[in-house]
């Protein structure tokens, strides 16, 4: 086990009052934190992020959208598209979670690897939110990295089962950010955007085909692009037991995937900032166990 890898967490990640039977498993973030403690990680190993400022958001996102969302004046249709009821708690949680991914990006440059215990809000666009995503932390993290000397080009590797449509459009036409999305073909969002590299997988895809596709995608991405740093969205909604995934990847397959991404980046000497992405099993303990594969692959736990 390694205590040297920065872990970013705030209790507010799981502090959101949602309607009964709401689809979003808000408890999983605290669950991952507690599971890491049980496995020997010290409470001192976690770094608490501060909420991102509204001014920071406005540097990249539509001012009216930011103002209306944070003030609670966004129209009902737009909130339904996001999928959460508005509350001040939602805004504070979101600003802290997105701030956590930006902090993770900074720590990755310093330590070589860092992991946020939330993140992956890849369905958020410049002027609207969607699919439980209010602000796109992946794109913000790329911009955070690029503020540091020597970090000019950032690769975003998105292995969530859903295409990173918001990220793709935010980075469209930007040669300094390369977006790779490997996702389920017949899944949300039903109107896909164009990433720099999209790999679409059929329903029922299993470990061998998935890992082969990922390996080929990574090789192609690195032939097309020479990044200085990497952001990795390790969504586990690819898992065979996920309620929303439609793929058939085992827990061992998820671990192999995460190991492949980290090893590919390690061989190239690239810092990696990782977020946990999606995962929608109703059984929170089972869901946490799948998410823990990211921390095993990174060497945080055995």
C-alpha cells in the first residue's frame, strides 16, 4: 500500500438530499473513503478541496448559465435535464467536487499521480448541464494543468460507459486537449458529439473484446497526440452488474483496464489525474468494491 499518492476527498461529496429512490448513488463517495480507511489508508492521506469560485467557472463557461444555476433561477426544463432538484446544497457540493478534480490535477503534476474520490462530470456543456453533471470538471482540470509550465497538451481518457459528450464539445477545435472516449454505442447520450477519438462498443461486450479495444485506442491516441499530462475518467458503469451500463465487464476486467491506463502512462512518464466516474448499482457496497479497483491499479491499496 502507498500513502504517497494524493487522495482528494470532502464529506460533502456524499452530502446531498435526494428524493427517495433517486437514481444517483450519492452515498458511494463516502463509501469509497470509508473502504479505503478499512484497508489501512490513514485519514491524514486525504486532502480536502475548497469550492471552486464562480469566477473560475466563468473563465470557460457561459456567464448566464453559471449565474442562473448558482442562484437557483435556472428554468425547470434545464434542471430536469441535469437530473437533480436545485438546492444550495447541490451547488456547494458541485463547486467542491469540481474543485476537487482541479486540485487532483495540480497534485498529479507534483506527485505523478493523484486520485479524486468523485468527478467525471463529462455531460456538462459550456451553457447547460445534463445527466447529473452541472459543470465539466474534466475540461476544467485540463485547463488547470495547462496553467503550469511545460504542460501544453493534455489527453483526456474517458472510460465511462457513456460518451463524454460535453467534454468533446468543450474541447472541439482545441488542438491542445485531445479527447478519447470508449463507451457503449447504444447508451446515453443518444445524440453523441465528436471526440478526437471515439470507440463505440456493442451491448454485452465482455472483458477480452473491451481490453483489446482499449489497448488499440490508447496506442492510436498516442500516435495522434503527444500529451504532457493525462486526465483519466475511470467510470465503472461498464461493469456487468451496473443498472445503466449494458456492457458485461467483470471486476477483474475493470482492474485490468485501470492497470492498462496507468501502465501506458507510466511508460511514457506522464502524470495522471484520475476521477472515479459513473457507477449505478443500487447495492452501494458492491458498487464501492468495483470503484476500489482504481485504487488497486494505482497502488494505493493491495
